[in-house]
C-alpha cells in the first residue's frame, strides 16, 4: 500500500528519501515520486511508474538537490498507475503526498474546477493539494492553509505537504492512515511507517487521529483534533533487535519462514511460568474481564482471519467458550445481535488494516464487554484503541505473504484460549500439557524446517499446474485455507481449500491427474476419516501430496507423495503443519519465477477499504 517519507534537514535529503522509499517497497506499490525544494526556491519533482529503482535512475540523471522534500510510493486506487497519477501532486509552489482515500473528492473536484483549478490526474489526492492552494491564497501560511483544508475532507488521509515559499518546513496531517515523526538532531522526518526512517533515527513520535504537525529542522509542533497544541511521547525503537535485512537469504519470505522457531520462542518468553500461562500479559484488567466472558467474537482479514479460524476450534474445544469468527469487511456491514459478555478480538499483523480497524471502532459502539487486539506492531492504531492487547513478537515482517506473523498469532491465540479456559472448561493438568507442548514447539519447528529439501523436490510437481486443492479436517482445515492462500498469492496458481469431508459434495468433480491435492494428516482422532476422503481422490486418479505424522500409517505409492513430520500433540499440530505449506508455496513460486516478496497486485498493509 502507499508509503510516505518526508524530510526537513540541513543537508541534502533526496538520498534519505530514496532510502526510505526502498525500505517501504515491501508494502506493495506501482509508481514512485519525489519533490524537493531547490536552493532557488523552485519545487522540483520526479516521478516514475514501476519500481523505486526507476525513480533512482531518473534522479541519477536529473538530481533533486535541496534540504526539504517529500516522497511517495503509490498503490493505485483512483486512476491507473502512471506518472500523471503518481505522487507528489503539485499546485503552484505546493507539493503533496497522500495515503488513504478522500471520499468526497468528486464534490471537491467540481468546486475547485469552478474556482479555476485544472486537474492533471485522475486521483482523489489532487483535490487536496488544490484545496490547500486555494486556502493558501488567503492565509499566506502553509500550516493555516492545511488546517482549513482538512476541515473540508471526508475519508482517510495521512499526508505531507511542502511549499517553496516556506522552504524549511513540512506540514503533515493524519486521519485514518498512520504517520510518524522521526526525531533527529537539527533535522526531522516523517513517514507512514517508522521502518522507512531507521537509517536516520531511532526516536519516533506517533501521530494520533486528527493530529496536524509542523516539522522544521530544529523543532516540531503538534496540534490535536481540536486544534489544541499537544505533546506526544517520544518512543525509542531498538534498531538492532529488529533487523529488517534479508541477511544471507534469497528472499525475505524464506528468511521469515526460517525465523519461526526463534520468534515463537520470543512470543512465549516471559509469558509462561511453572506450567502456567500468565494472563496479566494481556493487561492488568485481563483476569477481571476474562472472568465474566461468556462468548468471543473474532474479526480479522486474510491470513489473520485464518488464525482466527484455528482459534475458534481451540476456544470452543479447549476453553469451552462459544466463539464466532468473521472477516472484517463482512462484519462491518452486517446486522447481528451482540450477546452479553462477549469479548471482541481483532487479529492483525500490521494493526493498521482498514477493515479490521473499522470493525473495532464499530464494535465499541455495539456493547461488547471489552476488546482485545492480537497484533505485531506495538504502536499501531489497533493496539492503541483496544482495551487489552497481546503482542506477537514476530519482528518486522517484510514479505507480503504472511508467514511468521501467522504462527506467532496462533501461539498468542493459544495463550488467550488458556487464559479464558481457566474460567470455563480447562483444568490445571490440561493447562500444564499445553504449556509443555508450547515449550517443545521451537524444536519441532527446527525438525520440520529440516524437511525443506524434500519439500523443494515435491514442489516440482506443482510448477506446471493451474489449480490445486488443499484438504484438512478440524483445526487443520483453516491451515489448509492458509496453505491455499500462500500458493495463490505468491505462485499465482489457483488454489482452493476444503474441509476434507466436503470433497464428495462437489469439488471431487475437479479431481483428475492434473489436479494436485495437498492433505494435512496429523495423527489425530480424525485421521481415519481423512484417509477415507483421500481414497476418494486416489480412486479418481488424483495426485496426492500428504503432510502426515510419521506414525500415521501412510506409505508412499504411485500417485501418493508423502512428507512425514515429527509427532506433535493435536493442539499444537496446526502451528507445526503450517510450515511445510509455506515452504511448498515458496519453492513453487521460485520455479515459476514470480516476485516472491512483492507479488503482483498485493500490498503488505491494506490501509484502504
Ligand atoms: C497474507 O499473506 C496477506 N499478507 C494478507 O492476507 C494479510 O494477512 C491481510 O491483509 C491482513 O493483514 P493484517 O494481518 O496486517 O491485518
């Protein structure tokens, strides 16, 4: 999704801005641009369609010298990816970059056109820069013009704007789209994600909804939603602990798959004590809230939704608490009854996903007893706006395809299940067994990752296929959903997942020798039923690829390819069986030559509806 970087310094800023854009590339985009105020007071701009490297080449032949600038990666919403639609957008001496969507852009466009403004792009963003220009004519002051303009905007924005007549200043505003100030010494920065500014500072100030800030070299000032001058806490982020490098790995995705034993350990660290889970890790009010919870509503998107689906099996099956799960974009627009004492749980890697955030805000008006966020970004809107939160400790996830975020979400959701279960169906012995299983998980993950060469070999059977089916039963069904999503998003092979028992109710008609069927077969109480379902596939000449427990009694045969995983308890199994499916998708994508870390059309953080 779109990315913003801005800088006001006493040195050249274009290299800083460019590095920031490179660091935001993982979010997904289709064009990039930069504007810098030159020594002569001109507002110079370069834009290119495609990768940041294209913009870099343009800057090499036509540099942008200057000390104040803004830059942007655009993910097209209004208007095709093109130079005229790329940001920054200009109006007179103003240059502006924007994330989000302005919902009343058509009304504003008519008004501004009537005032004599000529639009060169098809974007909603261009209305903002002309609107600020219009107010600047009366105000003769950038900050004042922005303050007036935002009052006319409906929708979501994180924006940054500069004016060539005020060369040592940048003004930014946030409503529905994140912005952070990077605090330097004699220089200050802004970005939509602190990751973009790691090379210049480790001190950050997170803007809140409705905030407007003026950024200069020696100081910055913030006004809140009511236009009251305000202070926001400076947070120091440890850059070493959160390395965002690829290291020796070919792709971020592979690095992140291999990091899983480590980040699972980190997600458990300090949260288990003497065979017990410490519920206080979710906040001091957690136990009081959990005591009275009689049902759970989970809301999330994509991979995070799949984590919620696994959690439903745990929360109902282990804790004995009724649980519903829904994708956020459906939950937002549906009428339903809220039961008393329902805990509202959101799951999100980024904590900025527009639909999930909107669902949380809606839930707060609907009478849920409390909200809890399972999230990977401590400073995110989702965490800040929830009553309780449980952080996943996955570290920055750069690959668009979520891997370590998913498995750490599952670990966190199992901790939540136990914390809730204590007040319902879970006894001490069961809790101790789960804790023991979690302690052993990182080692089992290492053993499973060691199967990589065999999985790579298996992937060859998929590279020339157009479709694939993923089957699982019980809590392995959402794992199959996640496996299918991984294959779709990075290899562009159409993949569907089914609970294996549903096969004969329709999808069996698709099965022939060109349809690889992946099955997840831990040695659990549904194993024999799953085996019957797989025989239905074999009888139709389907090609089976089974990830099974080594004691599950399968033997390889023509049409049946096997990979045996170490034995794991039924409860932990969904976490472990996710790993081979991630590796399978990765190797298929490599064979197909796709852009693994930045698959086409996708964005890492979906901050628009
Ligand atoms: C999965 O690989 C995707 N990156 C996507 O489905 C993602 O999980 C979804 O957009 C939700 O993102 P979030 O966890 O940041 O809310």
